[in-house]
C-alpha cells in the first residue's frame, strides 16, 4: 500500500533533490523511499570486522583524559 506523505522543505533543497533524481533516473518518491529504507534497516555493515579490530573495540571507553602535563611527565621520565 502506498500512502501520500507531505514534507515541508526549503525550496532550494527541493530543487537540488529534483535535479539529483533526474540525474539518477529515479523519481523523487523512489529516492525518499530508498533513503527511509536505508536508515530504518538493521542490516549488518558492508565490511567484515577483523578479529584484531573486534578485540580493540571499546578498549578506550573508560580511559582517563590525558592532558599536556601528562605528556610532559612522560617525556621527563623517558629522557631524564
């Protein structure tokens, strides 16, 4: 079933969207429908996550903020 949807958008944005639709050979309704479908789908990303990346994910989540003084202390400890 298709239902009519009214959107209020800036005239310039509408013109740009219509140009894009024309350039891609699609209707504006089709482009909006594809966009809505893309943002609401729960598909997995198009890439495969390696075990190394998966292992690193979230490791800095609870890390403290490192400031300039921490860096200076590190350099002093390293070189003095």
